[in-house]
């Protein structure tokens, strides 16, 4: 296995960094801090780090076809213009924000934004995956407790979707024209026994590279896994942080892997052992990623 040089891409630390997103036009990486209620940007050509406060917790972000960023807040989707700092509402949340918020998501090749939710009582699969198409919200009816790992394969025939507390990733057949999902099956099931010495974490955010491999961050496992579309585990990358949350391929050649991590609610002992917890990590990989699709209003 290759030896990776892993470093902090930005010196700032997040409480819970999430939703890494490469913006090729701006040569910039965007991400969010969920409990920190902020949107962050790192312009990689001059290492300029900027952040903007948000009214409530963000769950995920996406590119917008007209420029700027779509932010899925607890209260609904907004369009953010980084040039003037203005937020414009796209659609209100379709759930009770007292017990639920948006979580992980991304856009498909038709410009629909697939954003899942987290059911905060966490006592049942009360969350789901929503498809937002031109301001209309459709429930895909994927019952989960915490929606994560949303990704599409390269020919847009398959959707990946994880339920983090259940330690499971599922595959669905995906019809790009209609936006329908069908035939769910288990892609990867992980050990949920946290007392086990072999416990390797739970599946969080994900991305698919140009070779159709599925990469997933294993929260509390201190690692990123790379799977073939058949479910075969191809690689494990150990990280200097126990709680990776999401990754994105960026840089001019899309071979820089950026990984957000979490710092909040971690023990002092863990933070001393893993001081980069909460940072955005970066490393160079052999296989490039691919550009993300923007949301189409």
C-alpha cells in the first residue's frame, strides 16, 4: 500500500467539519462546521481562508448552476453568494426542525439535490432522503436514522446511501431520467460492537472517484475506505484523526483528497493523541476524482 503524506490543509479547527466540496471555477474548497454554524472556504492558490456565520446548523452544501453555493440548513435550502454575502431562500424544510435537520447530500447529473436528514432522537429510523428538484421536494422513502454517504456511480445508474447508526451502506438502482431509486441491497455492513477490539467505525460521508470506486469516511474508526463497485474492499487509509466525516477530490488534477474531521465531544486523551482532530486533512492519491454537478434552479 502507498505511504501517504497527510497534513492539515487549513490551520483552523472545526467542531464538526462536514460536506467538503471542490469548486473548480474558484480553485477553492468549501466545507461546513455543523455545530459551529458556519460555511468555510479555502482558496488554494493563496491559502486564503474565509468563513461566514449561518443562522442555524448546516447539513450539507452543493454548487449552484448560477454561481455560489447551496446550503441545506436545518430550516431549509438557501442560495449563498460569496461575492456579496447574501442568502436567498430556495425552499423551506419539509420536516419538523425541532427534531430533525438536513445532513449529508449531493447533486445528481440532472441538477437535483439529494439531501438526507438526521432524526435527532435517534430512537428509530425517522429520517429519510429527499430529492430537491427546482424547488420541489420529493421524499425518496429511504428510512434511516442518520442519512449519510450519498453518492452516484459514474454512469448514473446507481445510488449509494448509508445509515450511520446502523453501520450499513446500501446500493440502489438509479434512473437518471425519472430520479427514481429501486432494488435496495446491502453494499457494506460493518461491525456495530464498539467494545470490540476490531471495531472500525461507522460509515459517514463518501465520494466516488473517476474509476468508479466508492470512498467512505469511517467515523470513530480513524480511517477512510476505498471500495470497488462490487463491494470489494480495495484500500484502507489510516488518518491522524479518529473521526473523519466526509471527503472531496480537488486540486487542478482532482488528485488531492480533502477530508473533514470532528473535534467536538472527543475526549481530552484522544485530542492529545490526535491533535489534527477538527482540521481539514489533505493527501495526494493516485486516482483522480471527478467534478461535482451543480444544483439547477
